[in-house]
C-alpha cells in the first residue's frame, strides 16, 4: 500500500485528497516515463462523475506537456479501457473513476500495456514525483508536444467485442439492467439489444452527481424489486465503472460474486474451458462456495482481498475464472480485468446453453451465514500480535472445525481489524465474533 495508491489506484474526495494538480502531475510522469524512447500513446476513459471532466483534462494536459499523445474514450467502463490498451497498441491506459464510491470521490487507475493494474514499482515512482522526491521532468517543446485525439471509436470496438462473445442470442429473454447512473449507461443496453434480448433499463440517466446513489450493485434491492415487479427473467446490476456485476434471478434472489463463480466455473468445466480445473477466489469468499466446488470436483485457490491479486494469480497460472464476492469477476479468455457486462453475458450464456434459469443453476450452492465486524483499534499490529487475541482466534477456529471458519485481518486503509466468522447458524457467527472482540476490549486494544 503506497501513500497515494491503494489496491485500486489513487482514490479520494475530489479536490480534497485527489486534486487536479495531482492528476496533472500523474499525467506528466506517465507521459515522460512511457515516452523515454518513443512518442507515447496513452488512452483515457472516465465515468460519469462531475469531477471526471476536470481530471480528464488535467491528465491530458500533463501527458501532452510531457510529449505523449492522449486518446480520449470519454465516458466508458474500466474494462473497455483495459481492452483498448491490450488490442490497440497503447503504452498504458488511465481510468478516471472511484468505482462504487459516492460521486464526490474520484480516482485515477493506471493500467499497463496488458490491460492490468500497473506494478507497485511504477506506482512508487509516481508517488515520489508527486512528493517532489524526483527532480522536475523536462517539458516537451515544439513538434514534440503531444496532442489529444478523440477516440470514441475505441469504445465502439469494445462493444463489438462484447457482442461477439456469446454463442447464443438472447431472443425474447426479458433482462433488467441497473446501470448505476454510471459508465455502463453508455454501453450495456446496446449490447443486450444487439443480442436480441428484451432489455429493461433503470438508473441510466447520469447527471454527474447521481452515480451509485441508491442504485447499482451496492443497492441491489432496487433491481430485485424491478425484476419482480416487471416479471423479468433475470437482472444485472453494475457499479459506477462497470467492473462489477451482481445478478438477480426471476424470483428476486441475489446472485453475488461467489454464486456467479460457482455457476460459471461449473459451466466452463463442462465445456472443457476451465484451465487447471481451478477457480481463483479471495479469502473473503463464502465457505459455501468452497464446499460446492469440492462437491463438484473443482479445485480453488485463495488470494488476499483485491481483484488485483486474483488477476495476478490467474495470469501466473493461466486460470480461466476468478473473482470476489463483491462481483469483480475475471474471465481471462476475454478480459484482463473484472468486467461487469462481460460477466452478465457469461451468465446468460450458461443459462441459455443449459436451458435453465439462473435460479436453478445457483440454488445448488448453499450460502453459509457470515458475520463481519469492523473493530476500531489503536494499533493494528499490536492487536493482531496480542497473545490472548491469538488464543481466542485459535479457540474459535478449533471449535468451528470443518463446518465454519474465522478470519481476522487488518484493513489496508483504516485503523480497523476485521473479524469475520462463517458458520452453520447466525447464532454461532455472533458467538465466535464476540469471543474475539470481547478479548480485544478486555485487553484495552479497542480505540475509544
């Protein structure tokens, strides 16, 4: 974790933690770094936040001042930037978005030439430049100054890519889409319409301040109600930059990332497309997913929390599918990053090909009750290394055995210890979370 860059880029409240000057200097560094031996080409996408325009122009100014050409995709999704970088010979890509955060936040996410998040080493160099630890970079002059290029055509090619993926069309299937008043508003409906679905869309009228507000994948209850009220066959909700997808079946049941990985992982295995017979998850996936995969004879691997770590594991081992409970799902055959719209197409493909409803496919996975409590502490390291706390965690793990689990970890961005328990009942979850938190309080580790 760096000073500015976390697991999902440089993110914070616009013009408070993340300013236009930051964006300009990020552009200056990237334009110089990638243009040391040739004229750099860097593509920029943005979501629908009001501040995204400010950051787009600031980044473009920094890039061109360092001699790079800035190609503007305008309002688009994070996975579309990843796709364009990989297929259009760009040096890197930049997405301006704070994902599922409220509109007043924003972020700068940098992707390498493979469409994946840049290395921690490059992030550290950018941070050093932001803090003045690197000498000022030379400005391009004369014909070496960069230019901006309208590149909306790149987004259109991405849409064509999505439409080409399913082997079946979705004729007469009634599909609900919640676009979260974000990036997918410009893309999702046209994809489903082209595949002949009967498409019903909500929250696709962004105004700069309504992104993620009471809608999208973080407010799935809105789509649930819409699907049930309209009698739709299936529904998909995206987050602000559309790299996440949460689904809803025709009964209004929520199909989160874990269930999506189960449904799609099993389908890929049946099609002979599950490389290594393995699904990649994070440590926060539900125990029910692991039990279900084991029952089906499918292996799994666990990474630290963050789709970045899932992607790294998949790339190293050539695995086909991985993701997070939150709906970041990566299908490596088609994408280098989580892609909400792609995920919804893969779910549709599994349902159509198997002539089954999403309800039928997902009900095979039992979800274990899960309780997560965030405990504010004075010092995270001290709390985790306390001998009585460690003993309480070990005692809970032993008592839960194979029918549950406890996970205690520190937050990467806040002074919090996250205590999570999965067990057969809600009462057991509360019992064993309390058994650890009570020791933290008794040891004086909890902040006032």
